[in-house]
């Protein structure tokens, strides 16, 4: 196992494992793939690096290790130790056979706290579930420096420390080193005397306890179903009887019209027609068929194209388009006598070319 710590280090004192931020370790030219960092903002949660599988235990063969780190001004001390790994089951068995917290000691502490005149002691609820795994406690233990009676499971606690070694109590966050862990005989007796379905018990100030099966009664709804705090109440919606007829109401505000539903279109077509309105607005009772596509709509009527004036050299008077048989009249001295149109193609209605006398 590879251990690392930053300088300065006091002699005969415990130090936290800390590796450089930018670090590369090679064993026999093979890079070590490991997590050199612990939990964020929690120093001391870094695990030592296991390099057992990368070593070559051969007689006469030298294993080489190259350590490279950068982007830091600290000095680090790195050491390789030969250690023996103890599984969690072995450590739990060692706790059971080691020091324990006696049941009589726990009861005496409860009675002494209840006799204090400055403290009003009442009954309390103690959970039989581990705060780490949320499962029923198998081996109840707590640190000798903890003042609470709530315990946690020894196996779950040691498995968590194997992944991220914080070594703190999950109940009060005090230091809980392995040397200070002890099995609580008072809680162990409660676990043996209750069924596995019991999750909590009520502890009296004098040390006696009573069983609370299933914990506090959960709130129930009117239909008898239990509703949890995080779940929303389910509301059953039944089918309402459908209306046989639909009444179409016309808004009294000008410029607005409500479109009747599809089921009432057939009834509205057979009803009596409303009297025609004097304005150009669409009547409120008129049914608008929205199923027709835009391709079927007729194009809006276009105005007549502007026609060019055509002059003909004929004996009859010129005609304007759209005037029928009305002859053209000039505003000259003749006072309405029709004149013959000129054969000049550039002549217009408002301009009459002058006549010049032919030279003799």
C-alpha cells in the first residue's frame, strides 16, 4: 500500500493521507490507475493505493516505482508499507468479542439524567434502523465518546469506511475510530426481544421500553387507504352523464361570435334562418364549416382589366369601352356635333390634332 502526506509532519502523531493534485505513479513502467482524491472538501477521506497486483514477487527481481507530481509547492512524503488486509466480517467479529457497553450502565445513565432537576425527561422514540443503510440493525454499536443511545449497524459502518474513511459517528458527527467502537448490550437486548418487523420502540426516562409496532400510525384517507407525506392524494374522477342537447349562446358584444360544437351543427342547419342583417357582418347564427380545405375556396373576384383604347379609321364615331352606343362629343363650337376620329394612332381623347391646309 502506498501512503502519502504533506510536510511538515510531527513525530509520533497521526497524519491524514493526502496525495498531490497532479500525480502519476508507475510501477515497473505500468501506470497506476487509482483514485488519489477523497471526498470533496473533506480532508482525510483519501484511501491508500493498493499496488499488490502490479508487483512481481520473484526472487532477485527489483520492482521499480516512479512518482511524478507537479503544480504544487508543497513537499510530500510517500512511503510503501507491507500491510495485511482485514475483511469487514473479521472486524465485526472482533467487536463482538471485545469491549461492550453493559445494559446496567445504560440504565443507570438514563435514571441519573431523569433525576436532574434542571432537565425535564420525557419518553423518546428510538429507531431500530441503521441511519446509514436504513435497514434493521444487526450488530448495534456506537462510540464510547457518544452521549446518545441511538446506535448504528457495525457492518454498514465499516463498509462505508472502507470506501471513504471519515471515521465519524453518523448520529452526532463525533470522532468514531475503530478502537472506540463498542457494542451496546441495551439495544442488543431490545433487538432480540422484538420481531424483525418492529422498526422503533418507546424509551421511558427510567430505562424501560415499550414496543411500538410499525411506528406511529400513518394518516389514513376517507377511503381507508394510507397516504404518505411525499405522495399526493389521488382523486377519483367519475364519468359524468353527457348532455343530450347543447345550447348555443351568442355573445352580445359586437364583433364576436361563438362557433357551435360539432354535435350541434346538424341541429343548427335545420333551424329556421335568421332575418338578413343590414350590415355586411356575418350573422351569428350562420354555421361555419371548418372541415373544408382552403383549396376548395373560390378565388375572390378580380376587377376588370384595363383595356387599351383602339382607334379605327372608319366612318362611324369612335366608341369608348363600357359606354355602349354613346357617341363621342367634343367641347368645341359645334356644341355637341359628333366629329370623326382622327386616323393618327397617337391621338387621345383629350387631344385632337390640328388640321392644316394643303398647299395648292
